[in-house]
C-alpha cells in the first residue's frame, strides 16, 4: 500500500468471537492500511466500542462480518449498542424515520421512534417493509412484539465536524443500512450465498471522488469483477441517502456509499478463498446450510480464486468432512479484482 500519507489510527469493530478467528483479525484489516498506520481492535460482542470522545483520534473504522444476523427475532445488547453508535455518529445520513404510535405509557419511553421503519411510496417496497424481520413494527403490533426503541442522542453527542470514515463488510454493510433507516431481510431466493460471484459496478461507483483517477478501477467499467460472498441476509431497501455502487444476479445492493463518509459492501474484500474454506465452509456444510449441490457449486467457484478441494472429496459420503484446501493458480480476473478491491478500501479510508 502507499505510504505517502502520514500515519493514521484506525479501529476494527469485530462482530464475532475472536476465539473462532485466532490470529486473523489484525491481518484482515492491516492489508488495507499503510505500513505505519495503527490498528485498534474493538470486540463488539464483548461490549467494546470506540468512545465517542475519542473519535477525533481515528481516521476510520471497519465493521466486520458476523455469524449473527440483523434479522434475528431479538437483538443482543451489543448489536443494539453498535446500531446506536452508527446512528449517533452518522445520523445525518439517516432516512426520515416514521414515528409510530406507541402502546407504551408515556412514562416508559421517551421517544417511540423505531429503527428501520421508513415510509416508502411504492407498493413493492411497502410490502417488503411489512414482510421483513428488520423493518420495525407495524402500528398494530402488541407490546411483546416490539423491537427496542431508540431515543435520539442529545446535542452533546452530535457528529463532530470531521468524522472517521466508516467501512462495513457483509454484516457491517447490513447493520449500517439498518441503523440509518434501511430495510434488511433474508436473501429473496431463500438460499445462503457462498463462493466467488460476478459483481457489476454501477456508474455511481466511478463517480466517487476517491475512485476517480484510480487506475485499478478503470477496467471494470466494461467487465464484472469477481468477489467473495458468504451471507444469508441482504439489504432489501437502502437508506434514502445511500447510492448503489454494485449489483449481482442475486443481490440488488452489493455496495453502497453514503456521501464520502461511508462505504459498505455485501461481499468480502477482506477474505480470500483459502480462508473461508477453512473457517466458514465446514460450519455451513456440517450444519447443512449448504446442500450437496450448493457445496459443489461453491467449491467450483472458489477455485477461480485459487483454492478448492479435490472433487473426490465431494462424494455423498465425504462432502460434509472438508479437509485442508488445495491451492491452485488464480484466474487472472480474480487476481485483478482482488487487487482493485484492496486498493479501493485503502484509498477510501485514507481519503479526505
């Protein structure tokens, strides 16, 4: 990475157990930083978040992927805290939020505003809002069904004039959209999306000021890139302030930008095929999240990125017992895509 800019301090908000990823967390984000930059890890599920009075010390934050879901029926406290942190610091990117009549007595809630419930005009999105697990509640919901409410921060916690950049991957992409008024739900096809997939960048991507003049991006005006995917949920309707940067055949919002302050992707620029075959794939096949046909297709796709299994290991008797992946040459398009995405994140977090 370029070392032309002065050293900066970044925070990685890790949303999974560090015990499940021993020795990996730092390397996942250091690859996007310059040699003299500093990285601080915040273990979100252990209640760690950047103190609001320290934001000026940081050039940017990463919000990681997670095995947890924004669409769970109940949200753990650490997830609500992270949602509130994102809203507090980046609230000017939030969509106007509907104030739904609250069944609570006035003494029990200071503000009936519910995250994720954003008025929309089209019937299609209105139906999506009603069906999604993450849209807040309809007015007729009873008290037992209510998600936690959120009182807007006081003026003392308003966003500082210069905020850190915010980068979200997968779960981070979804949580940021949810916190700022978007809709998150399960993948429309009901499948877990896993493997290497083609993604098409939109014209909005090339209009981003930090992308203009980045030579690695130019070839992708005319061809798709290859990206790593591992998700059951997706953004179904983004906040009104977000611009769509990328789409794929099964995910409408693969990338979002909120001004020049926030950049998020549904896919995983931080991972590589060998890593997700070792750390994620075994859990998916042993838990039968992926069936035999999906597993075989995923393995075939990951070979494009330089890692896979011998086809003999995918027999009905052995497909749920993965061993160490075998490395192989990457396709040129994957190598080119990987380099562009790594450079994109580096340029974004160091811009401004």
